[in-house]
DNA sequence: TCATATTGCACAATCGTTTGTTCTATGCTT
DNA sequence: AAGCATAGAACAAACGATTGTGCAATATGA
């Protein structure tokens, strides 16, 4: 295609200098290699005039650096991840890098496929929201020395760095809030069971319950998806021991739950209370603004990027595993019950 | 980093064959170059055993093909674009390509910057939602022979192919719907004025009005943003000649409008009706489910990708400019007025 | 049996950079 | 004036694949 592009050699010819010199000037190594002022200016001038655009592939082949990182998320359709993607993309661009984005579609096989595709491209690092609880393929790359940071979801017992939310605390806050409002039959619709954040959220939920001596434990679900929220809510509504509150462990699950509740004409919070993990601007304009555990998305993105680049640049930054505090955003979806007292 | 990776030459050594032969077998050109069955199997076996991963940069340098396309959107945070990104990403991955995603942040300067970054990478094609009405930098690349498809927003008078919605028709439908429900004072909050979709939407709005002999024309706004929707709605509410309905030209504008309305305690649709361009799952769960003009996002993504690849593969596909019909999704945000009759 | 086809594969150039090393002036020192 | 330092720049070898062409060895045909 666009292959009449001008190359470093053309500039060399036109300036009467060597490609070596041109390369060094254009890479800002002029002083280091004592290139004369005049030569420098001549080169820069011509390069600008001809609109020289270096061929990154050639450079990459030689240096092994691609100025490219990858971001893999379970679904760009999930506003939570889209937000992360947007943030990271901006951070990365400012460093002169580009981001290859992979959408694993919440499917481990796809995730593996994407990592494979990436392996052949000399990307310099990966920020990933692992979609499942399988980590062999990720660890393999990490072991080969490829900088990797997990965000949001991660693997506790591995030595792969991560930046996430204090999920236990978040779930604890949400559950305690429900309890404080008088709820005692609190259902929790979870996502991927074996994933670390999910386990911790469940633990937070359980801890809050047991702290208050509540024995009714109601955990269902197995996917961070709309569908899961919908199905499980439908089922919950069938129970004899109907919950007065539902705690959904992701925004997608919450949306599914809302659909089910709407279908059954059950009002939030009058008939049932709802609280969820993950915030989103839309939540404020819902029929009932949804109380939620807001994750510090921007900070997570920033820290993850910063850390990834410190790894890429081999500045040993001592920041392997970090959890940020979430925020409990109380809106209007939780009703105060007095039934118990 | 991971530079003890095995290369084509290693396989050549181990099999006792030449790199040429190995390359040809691994690229499926065995028949074409009459490589013997035995050699083929030996090569494939070893390649698999050693988990050979080709260095795309080397190949790319030689062939000029990068198996990479770029997608540039104004904001991944906008669920409409996130949805597009997700769709395209999946399409592209299935073809063995990867997607570099650029978030131009609704800023032309950033968009230019991104295109520059991409120029040096031998990407094979671009799908872009141009953020503004400036096209010189895009046309330049297109003129150099780089396959480019605009989606959603596009430039009418240029020869750059596009896939979008029939914006005129969509706006016409929405406006006519409002009129049919008895509204006569209908405000329209627009986005980037000079952009083609915006112009066409405005035209659809005007055509519907004039068709019904409505003289009150109320157009404000200048950005496809939350902020614009918020501000303009606030201002509209100050007018003496207050509109009974608002038509927002994007989902972001609609959200801003909702915020303003909520602040002013103005109920939808009781006090004012609202209809918007762009659908989103969340819209169904809003305080008042928002009637909208739904764009065929999936089809747009599919067609755009298909066309881009036909360009990349130089199959001259006669599909330069295409507009898909939008759908009017009537929900509950438009009130039937009888005041006029 | 000799000429010609065909099969199977290797040589070596090439893609556009980067970079360790070398080389030649010129200037400086004493 | 001889010796050495330094400034300024070029040589040429990589990086790891792809590919036009050439060259044996074997098969085929008359």
C-alpha cells in the first residue's frame, strides 16, 4: 500500500550523511554520538519537509520494543470495563504507546486465543481483567518475563501483580448497610464463583451477616452477566423465604435483576431493596437510583498503567499487589425496615 | 525480554531443512512449492513441539502486512461506541487480526495524534468515528491508499466510504412521533453542528415540523456530550416559550438532560416529554424508560468490518456509502397531549 | 538411451531500522 | 614537530521473517 513512503535512507541520501547519523539524530542521540549542529539541523529539516514517518516494525524488529501494550477485558459492553479501557487508553497514548484491545467475551478460550495472537507481536506489557479463574496461560507469559498487571479480577496466590478494589470491604459495607436498614434476609447474587474478587465479596457479605448474628445465607449465581442476574432473581422470587434485599455482585447482574423485578412488577425499594457492586452514571437516573459500591476506576487504571510502565522500563517498583478502598454510594434503592425491631 | 524465543531458523536446523522450506510449510504454501509430505510433517511436528510463535514484526517488515487494524472512537465511555468497539473487536479477531483502539476523547487534535501514531505501524485499515468535522488528516491517509471506513459520523462530500444510520429518517421519525402525540413546541438539543449526522438529524427534525406546519423551531447545543445536554436543558427550562418535548440527538446529551430535569424536579413524561437518538439497555430501567431512535449497531459494525477487509484484500466491493434504517423504540417518555385539538 | 519434465528443496537478497565499532580529520599540548 | 585527544561521521552486521530464482535428482517419454 502506502509504500512510496520515505525512509531513513532517503534522508541520508539527501543530506549526504549516513543512515547511522540520521537515525541517531532522529532518535535524540545526537549529543551522545557527537553529531555536529549543522548536520542535526539539516537532517531534522529534511525529515520534517518530507514528513518522515519511521517504520515501527523495522525498529521493533531491531530493538525488540514495540511501543505497544495490550488491554484485555471480559467485555467492552460492560460500562465498567469500557470506562477502564478509556482511562487506560488515554494514559498509554500519552506515553507514545498504543493499546491493542482484546475483548475476551467472558470466555477463557477466547482469552487464551487473544494472548496467543499477542505473543507474536512483541507487545511490551499486558493489563488484563482475567475473565475466569484459569491462570496458566497468563502465568506462562508472566514467567517468560512479560510485564503483566491484573486489574479488577486477579489471582491471589500467584506472583502476578494486581490492582483492584478491596472487595471484601466493599461487600462488607454494602451488606452492613442493608443490615443497618433492618434487613435480615439478604440474598446475594454472585459472579464467577472461583474468582478472587467474588470469593472476597462473598466473604465480606458473610462476615457482615455473621457479625450481626444473621443465620440466613442466600447465595446464588455463577456468572457476572445480565442473564445470571435475571435468572437468579426470577428464582429468588419463587422462594418461600423471600429476601427483603438483594445484593448483586456486579452491574451486569444488577441489570438482570432489575429486568426480572420489573417483569414481576416488584418495586424497588418498596417491595425489595437492591444494592450492587459497581457504579455508573446511568444508575442515578434509574427508576430508583441504585445504591452501590463504587470502585475507584480511575485510580485503578492510573496505578495499573504506572506500574506496568515501571515494569517495562525495568524500574523495580515495589508495588506488587494493591487494593484500593471502594466507596459506598447510598442512593434510594434500599428501604429502611423496622419489622425486626 | 522473552528473547530466547525459538525462530524459524531453529526449526530449520532441527529438521535439517532450510528456512525457506520451513517458512513455506508454516505458511500453508507447501503444495504451491511442492514440499514433500515427509518434510511437511517433520516441520509441523517440531514447530508444535517447540511451540513456535512467529515474529510478526519480522514478517510484517518483509511483507508490509501487519494483521492489524485500528478503531478510533470519540469515547469508549459512551456505551454506544463501546458497543461498536466490542462488536468490531470480535469480528476482527475472528479474522486473525488485532485491533488497536484509539479513544480520541472527542478532540480533533487527539484524533490527529492517534492517526500519526498509527501511521508508523503499517496498520492495514482504519475504522473511525471521526470526532469532529475536520477531515483533512483522514483524507490524507485515505489518499495514500490506506483502507478507511467511517462509521456513525462521516463526511458526505468526500469519497471515503461510510456505514451509518439514516439519520434524517431517524430524526424525522422521532419528531413526527412527538407531533403525533400532540406536541408542537419541540426543542432539539444537537451535537457537533457541522457534522454530517447532526446536520441530517436536524434536517429530519425540521422536515417533520414543517410537514405539520409547525413554525416553532428550537435548536440548541453544540456538542455530543453530557455537559451539553445538561446546560442546554437548564437553559430551555428558563424560556418563556417552554417546550413540551425535548429531542436529544445522542444518548450522552439525553443523560445530561435527565440530570437537569431531575434537578428541577420536572417529571418525564408528565411535565415534559423526552426522546433521544441511541438506545441502550439501561434506558429500559430508567425512572421513565426512554423512547429512542435505535441505531442498528451490530449491523453497522458487521458491514463496516466486512467492507474494510474487502478493501484490505483488494476485492473491489462496490459498497462505498451506506445508510441503515434506524428503529423507533417507543417506550414511556413521551406523553400524549391534547391541548392543541 | 537421451532429452525433457517434474519434484523437492536451498541460496541469498530483502524489508527499514539500530548500534558496536572503526575511521579520519582536526585541534591541542608540550 | 610529534603525540594524543576529540569531534564527527560512516561501515556493516544484525533483527527474523518472506520470496524470486536456481539447481540438483529423479521420473517420464519417445
